[in-house]
C-alpha cells in the first residue's frame, strides 16, 4: 500500500526553521521529521512513498537525490566523477516518488494532483509534521473492517498547559502537559480508497474542510482511535520537545 505524505505547506508557525527549508525537513535528532514519519510506516512494511512537494520542494528533492552519499561510504574518481558506493543502509528498497503539487495548492488539491500514482488501489495519507507510535497494521485492518471510503485516525492530544489538581487552595497533583481525556481530534494517518479522488474538485480544496467534511456528511468516514503517543510539530517549542525526547531516549514514536 502506498503512503502519500503532504509536504508542501509553508509552516508559518515555525518560521524560525522554515524560512530556508520546508517544515518536513526540520530535523529531529539530526534527521528530518519526514524521515521519522517514513520509518514508522516502513516498520510495518510500507516502503512506497509519494511525497507531495510545494514550498521549497527542491530541499526535499536534493535530500533524496543525495541520500546514498549522505548515508553510505563512497569512492569518487576525481576528474571523471565516477562514483562507487559501498555498504548499505536500513532504507534499502524504499521507493520514493517526489511529486510537484504547487506551492499554493491546498491539501486536498495536492491529493488530486498525485492521483495517477495511487488511483489503482487503497492508499494511506499523512501530514509531514507529526509523529506517533501508531500501529499501522491495526489502522489498515480497521479500515477494511469498517468498509468505508476513508478512515481517519483520532487522537487525544496533550494539553499545551500544565494541569493542576487543587484541594483546599493547595496543589494536590501537578501534571505537565497531560493528555486530554475529553474529545478527539484529527491526528492525520488516513486510509483512502481511490474513489475519494473523484470527490476533490480543485487545487483550492482543503483536505479537512473539503474532502473529509464531504465524506463525513455522506457517512463514508470511519474512525480509528489511537490512545498512544501522538505529537505534531507546529511550534518551535514542540520541535525542541521532540528533540529532547530523541536525545534522552524517550522518543515514543521510535518503534523501528
């Protein structure tokens, strides 16, 4: 099953990092968050990727075009430029399609533009800025069992603020950024049948306000509830938090 990653947005809330590179290329532990997302899918055997490019897409192109040189030993013959690559890396066999979908195209429109790569079978979609310890096998099983055109992963996010349990004007319990226990939000990690591509009307259509809303109105959007770890990287502080977790060995999304 192919995995589509939306990697073309501007990332305006992380301007400190995205002025010179797209948000999916912002690094966590010395690797782009895009790589972390792909490793999670690859852990479950899904290694065919379609990356929707837009804002500063050349940075992503250059990363994959030079991937072998970045991750293996190699010998270069000066003058002729002939190269010999040595050894291997854990990403051997990945097939990565880099698809230009336009700098200003909306999220739904990006899917419409890459339809030719996924139109023949069920495919998965996710954003290029969030990680989770999601069980992709259970997600796809849920999608098949529900029999709908699409499945969205619902998550309970962590609060942005510390939670206080107060008793008699004294803090009884302090929880730093606890998980929200009421309400679910869209955590990305979708599964789609190719028929949904016909529901997208143009470049301006949003995945969220457009396609997903239409699917929900027609009772064709199933849900997979994920109670485990999930974290998007919208802000500089969230980027720091993910880097700290990687450095401390507490990166819960590292399931590979």
